[in-house]
């Protein structure tokens, strides 16, 4: 058996198992409501085994945060590829967000709950600040300035993310069904909220 086959046969590493367990616990109970023994139980390990991989709960949540933030950024990156017409970029951005929320809702839940936590270290805080930099760069281009309302890039992103997170939260609470027609209509409405008012 070669090294790759052996890795597949062995399954996820202990470190990955701990991160998966931590995601479940932090998503359900939050950072302060989750203890290291609870994460260890979820992972099927002794707490001492967990501490061999992560020196503290803070170290664990920060690694998990950076991993999931990386997944978000990777999921959104294709929205910037190809044509750079602002309407098309926004449509792809919205659809990529929806796809991630449908396939891995726990990623969105965790990041929403933890992106301003006082336990985030400097590396995590810097990553949070860089998350939307590629989109801010697009918003600064001449086509985007011509198409969008004259708002700071951070304000434009706050409108978009606020609308998405509100819909996602309503869906998670069982108040709203996410069907394709609703999501398409919402995407169009949010675009109208950020585009330049052509009547002026």
C-alpha cells in the first residue's frame, strides 16, 4: 500500500477530528459556553489528547476560525474570475455565498458568531480585515464606480452581507424556505439597493 492509500485508509487525522468536533460545539454553544472536555468528548478523545494538538481553547478556536475564513474566501474567489462587469460579479458573488450556505451552513454560522470575538488573536483579526479586500478593489474600479451608488466599499459590503446574513438566519430558524425563486428575487433586490440611482 502506498502512502496515499494508507492515508485514505486511516481516515481523518486526530487534529482534523478535533477541529470538526470543535466546530460542532462552538456552533451550538458558542466559544464561552464550550469547554475543552466537551470538545474532547465530541471528538471521542481524552482532554489530554486534545492538549497534545492545541495548547488551549483559544488556540483551537483561532485555527478553526482561520480555516473556515479561508474556505469562505476560496468559495467567493471565483466570483472575480472572467468578465468584470459589475452586475455579473455581484450575481456570481451572491450565488457563491448561497452555495456555501447550502453545502456547509455550519461555516456561515460559526463565522457569524465568532468574527468579532475578543479571543481572536492578531493573525485572525488581520485575516478578518483582509476577507473582502479583493472585492473592495473591484468596487474601486471605474466600471463599478459608474454602476454602483457612491458609498464607501465597506458600506456597500455591509448592505450585501447584512441582507444575506438576515436571510440565512431566518432560514436557519425555520421562518423562511430557501427556494431558487426567492433567492433570485432577493439577489435582484439587493443589487437594486447598491446600484447607482439612474433617475437622478
